[in-house]
């Protein structure tokens, strides 16, 4: 999406503008990250490309595992 394409560029530009002295964290909800294991479409896994493009810039990535119920697991009955 446009957000997935523009957000990493914008964050990298901000970091460059302030001289690289910044702490960058992300706390996406689990469907946007772990959901990509089930289905990589729509919201499912939507943060994966953003995280990948910012992997050298991110200081902390803490996925919100606490407020979304469970993630379906095809290996459990």
C-alpha cells in the first residue's frame, strides 16, 4: 500500500533531518505482524514490509500480544 511504501521513507527522512539521534520504537497489534503467518492480505501482516525496511533504524519492536484474543493455529484442534 501507499502507507507501507511512504512510512519508512518518511521515518528515515526525519531521522536524517534530526541527525540520526533518535530512538524509534513500534508496538503494532499482532494481526499486523503475526497475522502474516496465517494470511498475507489486508491487515494480516501489513507491518512486515514496514518493519523490514526499518530494521536498521528500529531500536525496539514490541508486538502487542495482550489485547487481540488469540491467533488461530492450524496445528491445534
